[in-house]
C-alpha cells in the first residue's frame, strides 16, 4: 500500500522574494535564493566568539571528574570521559531546547502540547518542559496579540541573508518581532542581533516605517520558568548597527580563498 507523502510545512516550501524563489534545504540546513546559496542569520551569528563557552567546557570536565572520583584507579578512562563531558552536556541541553521550541510553536498556534513531544527526554527534563509549557500559556494569555505571521521566513536582498522569525505581528498594540529562546539563566546578546536581522530584512521587504519592538521569550531549561524580555525601538538601534557590520564581516570572510582553492591555484 502506498502511503501519502507527509505534508511539507509552510516554512519549508519555496517562497518568492523579489520575484525569485527562496528555498530551504533541511538536510543541509542552507537557504538558496534563485538557486544561489544565501547564509542564514544563525550561521552569520556563529562568527562571533563565545569565550564563556571555553570556561564552561572546562567546568564540565572538572565536574565530571569530581562526580566520578571513585574511579581514580582507572585514570586513563576517566580522563577520556572527562574530555567528552561538555559535548554530552551540550547534546542533552540541545535535546530539551529543541523540545521547548517545538512546544512553544504549538502553543502560539493555539494548540496543546502533547505527551509524545516530551517522552524522549529524561524524566527530570520532562517535568521542566511541562512547567515551561504551563508558564508560556499563562504569559501568552496575559498579552494582547493582534494579527501575526508565525514561522515567518525573511530575506534581505541588500545584505544577502535569510532566516525564519518565530512571530512577526502586533503584541500589546505594538508591531514586534518575537523569538523563543531556551537556555539557562540569561539571554545572550546574540538573541538581540538575531531579532535585529529579522527587523532589517522585514523593513527592506515590506517598506515598514513604524517602530518595531523586539521580544525574546526565554524558556529556562533548568527551572521551567518563562520570562519575556522586551526592548523598544529606542533600545535596538545599536543592535541593528552591530548586525549590519557583522553581515559585512561575514561577507568579507567568505571572499577569503580556502586552502583547497589555493592548492588548485598552485
């Protein structure tokens, strides 16, 4: 029996920008405009150095050794495992982060989060995810949401980048771009650069002149709390300027020849 093909989500379908299709290759995690590769917002942001992650990785190794000190007779194996501790921790964090984002998408669509969305998580993370879902629903119920586009694809022809915004529309009587972020205790600067990228592209495409606020809805994957961080237009100019400079830097870096290209020249 031939089963029907799974329906392609709207965000994955080709979308026209400036008369040409923007497509997303999910397997390669890459955007293409009129067949040419266009870097994504998150790819460009990865140009930024994150020195705090170095200390975090070291802390994970030390923590692993401390928790397994009884295995001291097998020092070689213990050290091998300690080297990988940060990677395991990051992968686990990514798992719950992905689930929290999926839950947020369903809730903002007016749907309920289901048990199958969290069942692949460790038991302790299932509780955190459930608490996040409850907290997010409470926050959303307290807001005044107007007309909006969810999972809205954006593209800048001027700066040549693409991305996907979790929500673009009216929140509490003001036009805003919103992004869900899962993490620990804080919202990183990169989140505000990401929202700036969306705003710059949307203004370019739609010719918007009115103020746009930035909203980060932070889902804490340690405590299950939901906290909204809002920056009005008067506080986003520096982030937009920084974003445009980062895009220019990324474009310049892409012009540098690779080692493989240089070998061909030689």
